[in-house]
C-alpha cells in the first residue's frame, strides 16, 4: 500500500512538473491574433471577388464556344470559387500576416476601371443604384500588381454600393496628375464624421454608417485597401463630410519605361475584371 501511495505521489509530482514546464513553454509561443486571421480572410475574399468577375466576363465571351469541355471547366472554376468564398466567410465569423509578395508590371488602370464598373453596375442595379465612369482616358498605364489593384478597387466599389441608399449614383473618376494617376470612387451615401475618418483604416473597426441593404460588414475592407496601396507605393485617402457622401481616392505612379524597364503591354496581358 505504501509503495502504491508513493508511486501515486511521484506520478502527481511528475505531472505537476510537466504542467509547469508546459506553461513555461506556452509563454514563448507566438500569440494567436483572431483579428489577423479575419484581416487575411477579408483580403482573400477580395481576391476571390476578382476571380469571380474575371470568370463571369470570360464565360460571357465564350458563351457560344462549341466545346462542351470549355463550359465544364468554367463551371468547375466557378464552383471552386464559390466553395472558397464560403470558407473565407466562415473564417471571417470565427496571426499576423506576412507582407504580400506583389509582382508589379505595366498595367492598364483605365481598362480595369471600366471592367469593374461594368461588373458592379449589375450588383448596384439590385438596389437601383447607378455606376458611372467619368474619364476621357482610353488607356492609363500604371506600375502595379494587377490583382492587388483590382482588390483595392473592389473594396472601394463594394463599400460605395453597400452604404449608398437606393436610387443614388456612384461616380468613378480617373485623372492623370503630374506623373501619377488618381482614381476616385464617389458615393452619395451618409458621409463620414471626423471621428469615423480618424478610424477609417483600423483593422476590425466598424464605423457609424450602416449598410443600406442589410449587407455584412467586417471592418477590414478599407484596412486591406490601404495596405495594398501602400505596398504599391501609392497613397489612399478620403474626402467626406457628414451627410454629403464620401470620396475615396488612390494615387499610383504612371508607368515609366525608363524607370521601371520594359514590361509586357496590355495586349500581352489583360487586366482582371475587378
């Protein structure tokens, strides 16, 4: 009996020592940051939205293609995109992310703007909202990562549609300005207070304005857009007054062959849809 008792005590002491060591080791583990996971998930959602728009445009272009295999493959890509979007949605509702490895090249922002507005006009139409492009530029080449840039525009257009009341309009302007291009997304929504403007790009922070159609809001969209624009060497800013809508602008450097080197033209590589 005494031997058994000693054995139990020894086992308890060993378990205690193991627990203390485990707790000590746990102090050196990297902290789990749920906000970072949601931030990364929102960014992935933007990229999936870019792919979704591209597949929709591609499906329309190949609508009369004679090969059944082409339609089957497109359907498969669409289905995979839907599944990934669902998984991203689950992550958003439940780690510090590494800096993205962007690949910059000559990229036609004017074509991207037209394609993105064409895509969002269909979505905005469900709320009786118009989307208008105001630009005389047929081509506007910047030095950027096309997918990242499409994700930025997707975020800004998504927010404009989300917070605009039915019957309003969204204007997208593209201007050349002293060695750079400035793209502006202007809505006729509720506008932003000075307090909200001070918190615009904080991760996970929801502002005072509420979506007008019951759409979900995570508080990460503008943070994602700002981080991407910063990594592209540009700037993102907002001009707004409470009750008078909001204008989100981003500036990127024009493509300069002497500075950036030769890059494939848009005829070699078309930009994504949105």
